[in-house]
């Protein structure tokens, strides 16, 4: 609303700032009470008067008394800008008709908001007084559409239907308080006011009701039904009406919760910043960019760092910071700061200072320049910390960085440095790495305990250290791996002799006879010198090549190992390309039919992964699957295999073979993956496959660890509609004793047992017993690798449910598989 506001103030600066703030209104000004009365008499439509308490008190009181005594002007609302907020002065002012006190200094936006609230009160009073001449519906519409909460009521107590007139409560007030009009009437506004604010509000109300004040304003909290609190700025005033209405006051309510939150956060931020600066180790500073480093601000850490109080350094009161810096660093530090300022980069330097006790102390400083808009340096800001302990510990840290903390031997990092340095020398000779793998360490530690394992490693290191020399350095590469780096040796025989002495030393001093050692030897010359990772890997491969059946074994790295390594790398690269290139066809599936022996029909297929790369040729699953597992490619590769299988199963259903299932193998690594079930569901949705047409085959070995976790996952897979089969049953971990507990549908008898049927008397075979017991447990049985009629006959006699093998068909591609279903259901038998 465009109101007329009179400002009574003798300060020109206040006039200007307040007039600018109230530029949306008609603003009149006066310098004293006399001028104010003249303005009021000359402009009879003044709505609000803002009076600065800095005027003479007698002048202010004279003006208030005149307005109070005048029947025309005593309705004008007045706001006092107060310096002290003294209660006695405020009470006296309220008695003379003052509507509000605002204590200086005040936020300019807060002042404007308060003024707007008072003008809204004035507008509502006038509207209410004009109610007799206007329709009540118009007034109610205005009240309902008001952007602030409005309440016109008779009391602060709950509504009395006999004594009271129904109060007016608009929707905005209901929204602010979170209560309906009926709830507000039943409770009264005092009941929903926060207990800490309630008495002050009631006291002001009672004073207004007694005629001591015309109205009041305050910030208070309402409690919503859910227990949350909303902050509100309220203005309460008497309604001076010309009719006989019982309504005696109007309340205008603004939700200021957001502002209060911001104010609280700002206060907390300032407090946190102060606490942070005081608790940061070292000394935070702001100083001039001069030769004395004149300090403008110094944190409390100054005393602990220098022995001087912050005040003694501020503006060089007792001494400058430059006086603390050791003289030899004066020029050096100035030059470093000069470079940092010119390049606008941070300065990071270490230097020495002299504390108040005369102690020399190493400090580290990080700082930067603060610039104005023209690029001139305003000041420097930064942090200086005590690094004396760090300097004293540098030797210790260097030792720890080079040595293994358990054994004290050189570590892997030191080996890398020495190896690289030696291979850069011009007169280098042949060198060799002898890797010692304590192959049974994990088992021993698991059995005997962690501390026992540590002591064993320390004993081994002490034993090996006797063989170490300047040209035969010993390193502790990892927890259970040691390595000798031998330089300037003569021939392979010398290395063999050294390995023999090594074995004798270990045999003599390591009494734990279950400790096995695999020794791998790599000779390094110009033909195979490479990076550290490669030579260590080759030595490791030589050690791992050895069987653990002997306590001591030794093997030299050979070209065949290198070729095997290169082939493994090539396979990994090819698999990686296949996985991440969508249209790569190197990976493909063949499908071997599974025959139901009762119906003599194909009822399903086992999907078998095959791999053929243009560069490396055909790769057997027995080769590329283990490589994929050790190189951590099995998860994305397995996902791609499942996608191919699911698409084939979907294709079969689209061609009308709705009952044909497709089996596929899942590795233990896949099944133990946290994302396996999620990816399985995603692939089902992506391909549109019916889960009932899918069988998952897992080997018994997956149950050797994490039995319960695996079994729970299998239960979830079965709930999707898929069936679970144990592949190669009888060759792994499980047995029929525990098979009953597994969430599986099918047992696939391994080819090993089927092959034995051709070599032993059928009466001596246990295959029939396995089939019988599986049936009793509610599972059906599939025999794998059936190649001869006599095998088929035996399996039929013992009620084997299904068979697969070369007797019926070799694995075929998907087109041939579909033709089999289409052309000859029984002719392949």
C-alpha cells in the first residue's frame, strides 16, 4: 500500500537512508516536534510517524502528548527508534500511544519489514471501520487473500460460544500455525505459543486490554501439531471501531522462520570461525607487505609458537615479526615472497625463528597475497606452524620409508629405487632376482594365529639376512615374499649354489616344518631388462610354477614361462576388447541338447562359451575362463555370456518352443559378487527372457566358503523362476549328506562317473545309487558326457531323468540347434 510516513529525525544521514528505503511511499520529514505538528496539520492523511529517540526527550514527550490529546490525530501509529531499549521508557511511550519500539542499530531490511507490517495494520483497521459501508464478503476476501496471517478476536483464551463473537482467522494464519480455524478457536493463541514466549505475550496483551498501551509487537514461536516450531513476527493492536463490535484487537503475523534460521547459521558460522582460528595448530596471520611483516592480525597460536603474546606483535608494538626471523633468512624470505607475489602463487617455505626464550625453532609458512581490483597487494595472509618435530623425525621417516616395519629389511619401494639406479649405470653387469615365497604362510597364520605368523616372518628374515651382502641385497617385498637382488655374479651355477645354501640355512633354522618355500630365480641381462613390475612378476611366476608337495622347491624362469605370460597377456587384451566392444564376435556360444529319457525329446540345451580371436586363434574355455577370473574380467565377461544365452532363450520362445530351457554356467566369483542378482534381473528385463526357461549351473566348489550367503542367493534366484543345477556333481566339495540343505533343483553327474561305466562292472558302479538318492531328495538328474549305448542303457535302467553327450549331439551353433527342434525330435536318439 502507498502510505504517508512522517520521519522526525535531526540527522541528515538518517533522513537520506530512510527516505531511500521508503521510496515506495510518500515520505514527509521534520527535525523536531514543532515541525512534526505542522506537517501533520498541513497533511491530514499521515499514516505512520517514525520518531528518533535522539531528539530531546522533552521534545518527544511533548509531541506524543499533543497527538494523544487530539481526537483526530491520536489514531496515527508511531514507531520509536530507540538507542537503549529501556523498559521504563518503552512503557511510558506505550501509554502515550506508541505502537512499536525498534532498537538501534537495526537491520535496514528488518526496519522496512516492520514498517510494512504496521502499514498493513493501519490498512486493516481502516477496512474494518469501513465494514458497515461495504459488504462483509469483500472484507473477508481481502483478509483471506492477505499475504500475512490475520486474526481478529476477543481474547487470548479458547473461544466461548456463549460469551464470545466468532473470531476472524484467515488461511495464511492457519498455514503458519499448521492448525484449522476450529482448532485455533478451541485452543486459543496462548496455548500454541512456545512456553518461553507465552508469558511475555500475555503480559503485553493484558496491558493493551487495560488501556496502558495501544498495541505491541514481538517475535515469538508457535508450536505446530507435529511439535515443530515456526518463528513469527506479530503486531497486535486495538481495533478502534465506531460500531458495537465485541472484537477488541487485531493480530498480524509474518512467518520469519527462514530469516531466523539464516541469522542462527550466520551467528554459528562466525562463532565457528573464531573457534577454528583459535584452535588451528600454529599461528594464523594477516600482515602488511613490508620488510617488517607488520602484523594486522595474529591468532592465539602465536604464544605457543613464538613465546610472545599476539598483542606484542600487532602493528610492531613491542617487536616486529621480522625480528623473530633468523637474520640469514631475511633476504631469502623477502625474495621468495617477491616471486610469489609477481606470479600470484602461494608461498610455501621452511625457515628458522628465534623464540622469546632464545630457542631456535624450525617453522613452515604457507601464505598468499590479497589483491585489490587493480592488482595491488592489500596484505598477506597465511599460516605458520612448528615443524621442529618433523625435522627431527625426517631421518626416522626416511628409514621407515625404505624399510619394512616388521623385519627392518629393505622394502619394495627401496628395491625399485636400487633396481632402477643400477640399470642406469654404464658398467652394469648381469644381475638376478631370487624370489622366496613362503607358500604355506596363510595356512599357518590361520591355524596358529596372527602373532605367531609375525614371529615366523621375523625368524625367516633373520635367517636370510645371514646370506645378504653388498652385492646380494635382501628385500622384504610383501608379507610372505622375500627377494635377493644379486649383482656381478658369474654364471647360473653360482645362482644354483646360492639357492642350495639358502635352502640349507632355512632347513637348519626354521623349525616349523609345515613352512614350505618356493624359490623362483630370474636372470636379468640386456635381453630381458624391463621395468620393476615386470621383473618381479617373472620371478614370482617362477616361484609359483613349483608344486607345494615339497618343503623346498626351486625353479629358474624360462622362455616358456615368458611365452605363457605373453599369451596370457594377449588373451587378457583380447577379452577386454571383446567385453567392451559391443559388436565384437570373438565370444560365441554353442548349445548341446539335453534329452528327456522318458519322452525321447530335446527339452533343453546347455550353453557352452567358446572364444576365437583373429590374432591368437581358438582359445579353450579351460584356458580363458581361469585367466578371466585371475584378471578380474570374469564379471563383465560373465555378464556378456548371460546376455547371449538369454537372447537365445528368448528366440526359442518366439519361435514357439516355450518349454525348452537353456542352462548356463556361473562361476563362484560371479555368484559372490554383490551386484550379481541386480545384473541378473536387469538382463532378464533387457532381453525379455522368461526366467522359467533358464537353468543356472554351479559347481560344488562354490559352497566351500560362504555357504549360507550362496544358499540365500540361490533361493532368491529360484523365486525368480529359474532352476538351479549342481554341475559336475561328485567331484567337488559337497556330498549327498548336505545336498538336501542346498537350494537346488537338479544334480548333473560328472562325466568322470559316466566314463567309469565303460570300465567297471555296472553292479559295482555307484552312479545308480546317486540317482536314487537325488530322487529321494526331490531333485531330477542329468547325466553329462554320455557317449556309448551301454552308458545310456545303464542310466535308463536306473531312471536317470535326462542325458547329454556326443551319443546324441556335439555342441552346435544356435541355427543348428533350432533346426534340431524343428526337424527331428527323435531321430538324434
